[in-house]
C-alpha cells in the first residue's frame, strides 16, 4: 500500500514530535500487520482486543499473520504452519506489530526480525523494553506490587517468596522490583534467597515446589508467581507432595488465563494489563509511523481477580465470570462440531467449487464468524506444477482461487496475490482479518482469511479444530482425484491427446454433448472457450517441433489450471483448444477463464533465448442454452470469432509487409516524387489510414521518412565529393538547390558544404 495511505490521527489537532501543532485534515485508512502465535489463548485475545479497538479508533485495518502450532521443532507440520509468514509483503502494511518472545522457535524469531528490517516499515516488538517510548507499554512493576500487596494486606502474609522468569528479561526484573516495593512498603525483610529465577514455564514451578517439599528451601507463607504457568505447576507439585494450597502456602499468579479459573484451587491473578498493552502499542507504532501523538482510548484499571489459591473466593462478575460464559459457548460449539459430520461432508466433493459449497454449510460451526475467505493456490494439488517439484512447501503462488464467504460455489474469483489487501479491506469501516495457513504436513494448499463480529477479537480452539478439518479434507480430495486420474488413465487413452494429456477430438465430441445436455437439463449456463495458437506453424518452421510441443503442453496446462468444477479441456486440430463446462457461472466467467489462461501463458511462455512471441487468439460463450440452439452452432460461433481474429491478424501482417516494401523503395529511390496521395493509392488505403498505419509500423510519418531517405543519400553523395551541390540536390529529388540546403541544415545542423568539409577533414 502506498505511503499516501498512511493513517493520520482522528479528525482534529495532531501534535508532532517536536510538540508543534500540525494542521488537521481528513485521514486515509492505513494497515497494521501483526505477527503473533497462539491466538487461541486468553492472553492474545485481550491483547488483540486492545490492538483492534485502538487501531479502529485511529482508522487502521488490522491483518494478523498467525499459526496454531508453536513448537521448537522442524517437523513437516511445523514447516507448513510457519509458511504463513511468507504471505507478508511490505506493500501490505504501513507498520508492523509483533511479540517475538511468543514464538518458541529461534529460527522463526530471526525470520520475523528479517521481515521487519527488510520491509523498511516502522515496527514495534511489544515484548521488548522501550525506555524511549511515548506510551508506557509495560507496567509490570506496579501491577506485581499490587499483587503482592494483596497477600500482605488482605491475607496478612509476611514470609513471601517471588518466583519470576529469566533475569535477562525486563518482565522478570520489573516483577521482582514490584515484589521488593511491596515488601519494603510494609517493612518486611527481602533477601536474594526469597527470589527465584526460572523460565516462565512449568519446570520452574515444579523445581520450587519440590525444593520446598524436600526441605531444601524453607517453607514460606506465600509465593507470588510472575506468570500463570509457573503458578499452576507450583500448586500441582505442592499438592502431590502433601502441602495444601492455600491452607499451608498461599499462591498467586499473574496472567489472567482460563486455566486459572479451572485449576483446583482457582488461581488469583491480575487483569487488563494485556488489553492496555495492546492499546498503548498501537499508539506507539502510530507515533513511529506519523510522528504524531494521539489520545489513546480509555485503558482499563489493572485490578486483582480474587480466587481460591490465596484464600479468597472467585468474584461473580469479574474476568473469570466472563471466562465461564465464554467456556459455556465454546462447549456448545464443540458439541455441534462433534455431531455435525463436518469432516465427512467436506471430504466428499471432487472439485474446489463443490468443496467451497459444502464448506459454506458448516460455517455455522465457527463462533461469531463475520467474513470468511477461502484462498487456495492455483497449484494446490500439485498437478500443474512446472518447476520439477511434486508440490509446494514454501511460499505461495502468484495466483489463487478466492471464495468469499463461500455463499455458493459460483462466488469465486481468480486473483493475484498482490491484490490481497485491497480485497480484504472494507471500504467503509476498519476491519481486523486473521490469516492462518491451510496445509497438510508441509504441503501448502493456501490460507484462510477471517474476520469476527462482536467481542471475538482472535481465533479460538474451536476454530483450530475446524481449520484442521478443512486441511485434512483438501488432502483427502487431492488424493482421491489423483487416484481417479491414475486408475482411469488406461481407459482414457483412446480419448486423450498423448502429448498434452487433455482430451482429443474424439473426447471432445463425446463429452461436449454430455455437458451441453446437462446444462439444458439443469438450467445452467453452458461455458465454451476456444483457444488458437495463431503462429504455431511459424514457430515450428523457425524453431523446430520441440519448441512447438512445449508451447502446446503449456497452453494445455493453462486451460487445466483455470478449471474449478466439471470443466474439461480438449485439443483439436493441432493448435486449436476448447474448454467446456456447465454450471451456475458468474456473468463474467468466460472472461475470467480467458484472463486466467492468458496470465498463465504470459508467466510460463517467456520468449527466452528463442525470441519467439506466442500469439493466442481466444473467444468464449457463457449463457443458458435451450434446444433451439444446437451444440454445433455454438461451436461454429466461437470458431467464427477465432477465424475473424485470424483474418484481422493476417490483414495486419499483409499491411506490414506492403509497408515495408514501400519503405525500401523510398530509401532506394528517394529522388522520386513521393507524396501521400500516391503512396496511399499504392497501398489501396485512404490517405488518413495510410498515414496512421505508416507511423504505427515505423514510428515516423511517411513524409518524414522520405526526407530522412533524401538526406541519407545526400550525405553519401557529399562524402563521395564528385558532384556539385546543384547535382546532389537534383539526384536527391530536390528541384531547388536553395531548398535542399535549407532542409539539409535543418535535419543535420550543418550546411552541405560544412558537412563535406568536415568529412574531408576526418
């Protein structure tokens, strides 16, 4: 997206970096790219809620690039997940938000670093400490202090330990400072033996729990954990070792996860810090993009959510109450999914159109779905691969099939990948789209782009399962189609073209009748596309039949790649092809197929070293038909259009040949009395059409070319030195020596005498 689309602050006054007042003006929408993983977690739900609401207020669209499996491994499945990152293009966004610390794999973190740096866009890593930030991103010290204060002031604990993360992380250090602040405010002693550094994962909680149970660490009254995972593991370990929580030791966590509520006992935590982090991160990135300070939307108070692990009871209207409602809704949809038969329904179709139609019928299984795009690469099944590999494992093809909201199998487009952002953007209001990969192991099919409504700001665990079903069904369809092709190959040899693999004339005659009758029977549109390689004979003559055969195979692949449903492709009469289908096509389906065929051929039929340009002539018919119009008449119609185009090409070629002959005569005999009327008569053309064609072919007007020819001959005669100026003027077609000298100087910048003198001197 061009920089002119960088968003500005809300209507009103904008403040620059130097504090100057900048003129207010209506803004254009921008886009923020967000790289996150584990979007199904409560942490990212509230983080994205803050990001989305603040971005919406600043008139930014949000596009997240995410995947579900976040493991530090190199399995084919993990490779397939990470492929979604290759979908990003710097033209898609005005700025980038990420939190690299969420990604378990170091190579993925390095890749995101590389994406950010190579994009040249302003970017912000939410997880990093930024002391120069205009907007405070992390408030860990105060929040953790409030958490420890609860243990001291409400539960009167005195001997409290702090379990935090790695010391090199600012989150770990600041939460320790918050712990010290609370203890010192109440005059309680703090020593290094009361602070335990871990890894922000379950191993730290298990180690500390076992150390306390074994007596290696003195029994505390309470432990304040710097995240939920360590708190859960600590409680579980203490309980296994016979130490009761909270009766013997009170434990509090930090992050407000649903597992805090489900744990026994439920775990006390803090709330709203992720939401505020999302709000402030967008404001900070907006400042980096525009240099403007904006007023954030209201942040939420960062308050304690009481639970059983410290001796409290859960609140009936806090964040845990919201989790209960959300969990109940998730269980309802999980029940629907379990008994929906989704995997069987979407695994049955044989083509993408029918698959998309079935997928539409199971969209109700996605909670609060608003807009849905199914984006499948043109080479998803590997059949039309031209680079020698069996299937795509990295990146995405330039062209893909896009089904919007999957409201029907005819609602599809063949689009270029660079058009993605324009397709996703809502023209009226800012939107937030999540892009997730579709793959089977490392076989790349495409991706999903989804937007939710209401209070659902990110993906959930239900959507994870739903997406896995979609990928598995695509693989099932791919394998089934491959086996059908393989098993039927022998039986189809009689009606298949041996060179290209598509149907031959016999197959065309048999199958076109069936498809034509089907279109009449079901009241569907009949699609007929004709393609002719205009200059194949010339290519075979100049370059050989091997080059011609490669062109034929590529054109056949182009027709096959544009098929989405029950269409068939045929090769007849050597260089003539047909594509036939019957369906409830869009009004522009014929044009869509022609564009797709032309685009494929442009990509794969490069001139290369041969210097040959392949010329395709195409025509199409796509309408509902009745028995009053025969199939033969429709075929004759598209062939007639092709024939007319061939005549026009031949006519243009004939004109060019005649024009070239005329030009050779002009340069060989420039002294003749050349004029527009006579030259047009020689070409049997009108004066105006002759002049237009001449300039179109040679880039200059006819009379300018006559002058150029005369001056060229004059230069030759002047260099020879045997003729007078009067003789040269006459031999070059000039009746006046003076006029010759004037025109020579105008064209060359020198008089004839100066030119001759200069030539003699050299």
